[in-house]
């Protein structure tokens, strides 16, 4: 492929708003457009360097460091590939949606790859005052699905335990969609009576019933052009499921006491902690409604499935609930939170942290502010001596964390050296260290 063609390709890419780079099959960056240099360059030269060194600070390609590599996938398939990565940027580490497209020469052979970067604004890989926070594999897998479905109008159902942040995920889908400038309207379906459901969802006309002194806008109308989020849809009685199904199938509704059929225009997201499949089998949830809302299911992971995110979540929640600014956790408090099993998931973690902020008078949130009883505390590593020691038996997950904490303090334990000593890739080590102080 000629240098003239490459020059024309870069000239074309320079006119596009999204950051893009051109790479060869050896992972080396041949050129970068102006948007990439602006957003990811950090004032350093880009051309000639490898993509994995620029984006990840890796010494080897992503697929050799425990990460999916879109370039390798694209080379193997001969088709565009899209993955979600955590990239180093001038602003710190950020979630980046990466799409790699092969460019073929006159003989039909792949000569270059164009990689497009889209920073994910709906989630943070570090502590944040709002929105989704995480970088564990379970969280990233969920976030990938969010980004895949966001820019469509497909119905999404969020499945997961109570307290896993399903409404925040629904907000993220809305904000990443083409409807982001429209309203986001949330409805709690738990405890809805038939009359309340209809009047709340569809609104009512003046004089429709005793006390209806004026026309009331319903939530379907309020969500026009935006997103309607029905939380705990598994709690909706069968009689109300019929009314919801009619709305979804016809795209129209009538206010209570009204005669005119009105058009509905919203993107539907539902959520439940119940097993809807089992409810369908038990005939407590309509099969036709189930398939109507279940176009794209996303499972929100329980907190124990993303334990590596607990320090990030804890620091983020502290910033959100604390009335005093800039307070921090002690290392012992963060470790204790990381090893605790939260049956109530993020909601329980938030409550525990909020209570601790009320008990703490100083600038540090410590173990006594978090633990109900001293027996809750796991054995701590011995303070004396140069060798790795424990004062008692701990579970294997805690043992690994304690050992990595000790290993980090050893002389010459930079990430590359430490990963080699531990027999894991740098990416695996980074995941284990994610969010730790």
C-alpha cells in the first residue's frame, strides 16, 4: 500500500471527531489523527510506538497480558472487532470503547488497522462522585453490554440481586443513548394497585374520579422522547401486566377517564431481582410480556462477584455520603471492607459507610467506625520481622490480598518485576491491585 494512500487515509481520519489511530499488524502505530493526539497524546510522540505501550503501559501485546486484543481478533476474523478496555490517558485511567477495523490493499490483503477510541463517560475506573464505578472483569463484562445496547431502542431487562445498582445501570444506558437529552422517568412497580398504576402511568382527566380536580400528566407522557424505567417489574400483578402489555404492543394509551388514544414514545428498561423465567413457568408472570421486555437482558453482578471493586466503591460512596469533605479510609478499614461479604450488596456497603461517617470525628474512617463488634475483624498480618507473617488463620482470598500487600512493600517491586515474581501477567496483577492504596 502506497505512502500516498496512507496520507490520504490520515487526511480523511483527521476530519473525523473521534480519536483514531492507524496501526500495522505488529501493533505499531503508523499515524494518529488530531483528535487522538488531543485526547490521548499527552504531549508525547505517538507514531512509531506500540498501541499496548501507549494505552496500557504494557511491555507485551494485550492478549499476552490477560486482556482481549481487538487487533488480533480483527486480524484472525478479517472483520471489525469491538472491546472495552481500561486505557491510560492524560486524565488518568479511563474506560475506553475500542473498535478496530482492518484496511485492505489492492490485492485484498490486510495492510493496516484503524482503531477508534470512545471514552466511556457513563462509568469510571477510579473513585467518582457519581455514576457507575468499577474495573473488575464482572463489571467490565456488564458495561460492555450496556454500551452495546445503549444506542438502540431495544427493550432491556436488568437482572440481579437487590442492591446491585440496577437504577444506576439504567441511567447509564439512557445517558449513552440517542435519547439522552430526553427525560429519564423511574417507576417503582412494587405495591402498585390497579387504580394507582393506571393513574400514575397513564394520567387522568379532570373529573375522572372523586378528587380529580384537574388533568394529570402520566409517567408515560412524562417519559416522551426519553426512557421509562420500570423497577421491580416482577412485583407487578397479572391484572396490571395485561395493561402494560397492551401499552407496549400498541404504542398507545388513554388517560383514566379519557376517550382519546395518545401515542407513546419511550425506550423501555425494566429491572427485577426475581427469576422471571421461573415466574413464567409458574404462570405468575405473563409469557408474552416476558418476551416483550426481554429483548436484551443484562445481569448486574453481586458485590462478591466484583470484590476487587470494593475499595473503589467505598471511596466513591464516602465522597457521596460524607458531610465532611476529603475524609479517607485507613488501610485497615479498606482491607476489612474488601474481605467482608455484603448480602445487601452496594446498598449495604453504602449504609455501612454512611453510618461510619456519623461515628467518626476525625479525618480518617477507621475499623472501629465500621465494625459492629471486634469479632468481625479478620486477623491482621504481624507487624514485626521482615518475613511475611499472619497472626492467625485466614481464608484463601484474604491470604492472597495480605500477601500482595506485603509483596508491594518489598524493595524493587515495580509492577513488571512483581508480576514476574508472582507468576502472573501484569494485567492480572493490575486487576488484583485495582483501587488499592
